[in-house]
C-alpha cells in the first residue's frame, strides 16, 4: 500500500514552518501550499488523501477551496485549521464543505494537530478499504450473475431441445406409419423402398441425437466452409462468396450435420459435388446464406429421388428450429439442385 499524503494550506509562512517541524518525523508524505491556487496545482499533480487548510486567505479563501476539492476530489478528507471562533461561521464551513474535523488556532502538536491528522488518515483508509471491498463485491456479484445466467440459459436451451426432440420423434413415427403396411400385401420393391426410407430416417435421427446439445456460437465464413467440407470427407466443394462476407452467429453444428447427411445419402459415392454459396443482408439485419448443391450432372433412380426428397423434408423440419431450410429443386422434371438456406445473426 502506498504512503498516505497530506496537503497543508496556509498563507502564513510561519504557520507552514511550524507544521513542517511538527510532521517531519511522521510516516505520511506532506505537501505545502501558501494559497488556494497553489493548493489546486498540488492536487492536480498528486493524489492527496487529506487536506488541512486555513480559512482566511487572500484571493481564494479556504471555504471556496474546500468546495472545489469536494467537487473535484470527493475522496480527499477535508480538515479546517483556522482562527475562526464564531460558531455560525464554523457551521457554514462544515455544512458547505463537508468538513471532517475543525482545528482552531492556536493549536498544540501532540494534543490537537497530529491526532486530528491521524484520525483523518484512518478515516480515508477506512473509506478506501470500504470502496475496494464494495468494488470486489460488485465484481463477484456480477460474476455470479453471469454464472447463474449461463446456467439458466443452458436449462432453457435443454428444455427447448427436448421439445425439438419430441417434435422430431412425432415426425419420424408419422413417416413410419405412412409407409408401413401389411407384410402380406407389400411387394418386394416396396419393401426395399421402405427399408431405404427407414434407414435414411434412422441416419438423420441418430446423427441429430449424436450432436446434441446444440451450441450457438460465432464463426468466420472460411472456418464454416472448412468444417462442412471436412465433415463431408471432402466430397463437396463450396465456392467462396463474392464481395462482402460476414461472420455468422448460430447453430453451426446442425448446419454441418445437414451437409453430412445429404452427402451421405446421395448415391454417387465417388463424386465431388459442387456447391455455390451466396449471402445477403435482410431488412432486419439478419444474414441469409444460401448453399446450392449442383446435381445437374447426376442421374437418380425414382427410389433415390424419393429418398432425397424425404431426407430434405425431414432435415428442413428439424432445421426450422434453427432457421435452416432444405429444399430440392427440379428442372424439366429432373432433380437439379438441393438448396440449404440459413438465416442467422450478423456477428
């Protein structure tokens, strides 16, 4: 802890000399000024813990000085050392300047001056310690509030994910009910088709479960593209965005899952699929990213197309929870592209 400082202000040179002799062996650092103006200069250059000032001084008197000190240096403890004896004048000084102590002239070093200065220093140190403790307590409270908010946000997110999981389960069971039939009436081809649909639904469902809990984070576009390509075993090539790009904030994990599943179910296992990415700002300052996977050179059977359409529909249903939409586009009755649209925050 640094040494305490005391500033003595008096226009009488003899008084300042007497004070210097009285405090020369004390542990605090002393400053001296013979006018209010000089005192303000000292205050501007040094941290002053206690100021002891005379009241009757030419130019700026003690009362005006203490008002300025109170306004500019409110933590500095203010003490009056004066020959004023009129009670009314003393009360005005105390009330207007918020004086901690009042010492009347003439004073004695051991019984009046030094005890008051030491009391003032102790008061300053206690106030400083109190302020420090309050700051630490405020910082701890803020930290606890952040922890509590994180816990509460996690609980809210977990409850939301459970609701999503319930809705997804309802969708899958609905899909199964629509496609299952009596074993006596199901033809072999239909049975194979159902098996593919069930397998595809299983892949989507288990992959989604394996990536819970969902995480909302911020990620640069280049990093997002690298993650998608890596999770798809380099079977997709994404063209960079032309012009301005943005960092995105959202559920990057699920967006990566969408590509991973789509590439997994596409039948052309050895091909690398080209994907074009475009981004634009919406009116509400959100960012719309559109990934267009080119399938124009691919030939799909009816079974493959049905599987892709169902997968896109399921992924879109799940993705709606995270502002992600997946859709298949046809050109001249041929599957031409798969769109993955994502609306997220700009970050």
